[in-house]
């Protein structure tokens, strides 16, 4: 029997209530493997974008570096948690 369960990670709470989704208020740049394991996640879809950075040209390098760090963290946490499928 398949149980569909969704989890979301964000440093801010959802703008509107979301039903049937476990929301963790965490920065994905940190280790999230224990939450992935706890929620028995087997598939990760990484759509995260840091919309809180200033989008002028002087910060674009920082923004790109942050995206890379976030991706590396999500990948490492997913491997640690035994995630089977990744959509990046």
C-alpha cells in the first residue's frame, strides 16, 4: 500500500495553510536528513530559490554561490537519508 506524503522545507511559514503537507521551518542549507528519514521520503524535488536576496548585479555572484551550496546540502542530506529519486 502506497502512502503519499509530502514534506516542505522553508525558513518562513507558508503564506496560506497547506493541508496534507508536513512543513519544516528549516534552512535547506543545513542538514535535513533526519527530517527526510523521519518522514520516510523516497523522492526529493528541489525547487528552492532564495527569494530573499537582493537581486541587483552586485549580489548575483553571492546568489549563485548560495544556490550551489543549497543544492550540495540537499544532495548530501538526500544521500544520507536514503532518498531514491532526485529531481533537481
